[in-house]
């Protein structure tokens, strides 16, 4: 059974700081890995999707890496802003189950 | 264009009552998923529809839960004889045809509270 773990569970940083969120998964037989953002009372917004054959994806100040063999991914946020405050979820897609398996998330707060 | 929509946004019900939650996927998306997010827990998969194929119901927690997808579009998740542990946010997602590894687009969710 696939299990996804995210560390830390919560993080508070001052504005402008660079930060790294961590995700690990137990079964490396994945099709892709996604990072989502969830704001209170809202659904999930996909930030980055990394296919199993890829090593990283970048979008603006966000960079996600994938090391499939070790079962790890990181989300790097550069020059953090208060608007980045949200819960960040990592999820892996395993085609055999036709579903995403989510981690429990990292709650990020960026303070002025 | 319009995203995934869900209704109602909030539902409060009494223990033992039945509830229906609705999901309107993005037009043209053939895959539709239901997930549940309970307080303090991660998102868990409930059910998956793909076109006209038989749904994958492997995530439904009990036989009180069922879901339908009519005409390959709108889906309804029904919970019978609700229990307090059913309280959660129920999220629906859809994804385009042809690429099973494409991203899933999520709706805003329905917050269900069972008193």
C-alpha cells in the first residue's frame, strides 16, 4: 500500500526566505507526482506535475524535484511571500489504482 | 472556462439522515474522482469513474456510500444513514480524456457536518 509522508507538518517563515518542503513515498512504482496548494475553504490547485521519467519541474518561484528510486520529492519556494501561505499537498499517481495518494500536507505561513 | 463545481458548499445534517452531494466536472472531461478530507487526516480516495467503464469503488468506506455518474457528466455521491464520522470535506476532481497521467482539476468541495 502506497504511503505518502510530508515533513514538516507546519512551517512559519519570514517573508523573503527560501524554503523547502519534503515529501516521501513508499512505493516507487508511480506514474507521476504532483504538488498542490490548498487555501482555506477552497479546492486544490495543481502547482507542478512531474512525470516519473522527469527529474524536476519549474514554475516561476517554484521548483519541484523527484528522485523516484529513493521515493522522495522536494518543493522549493524561492523568495517566499505572504500570499504563499497555504497548505501544500504532495500526491503520487499510481496507475494500477487510478487514483492519487496524498500526503497529509505542510501548512505554510509566511509572515511580514 | 468553468472549472469543477460542487453543491452544496456546506451541508449540515442530523445523524441517520441521507445526503446527496453533487459534482459538475469540466466539460469534456471523461474521468471523475471523489475524495474525502477528514479533520487531521489527508485526502483519501473514494471512487473513480472513467467514461462508460465500471467505476473503481475500492475507496468507499462502507456500503452506506454510493455514487452515480449520469450521462458521463454530473456525478452524485450519496451517503445513507449518516454517522458523525462521515463529517468531512468531500472533494470532486475531473481530468481530460486520453492521458491518464494528466493533472486532476479539483472543485471547491462540500463541507459535510453530521450532528
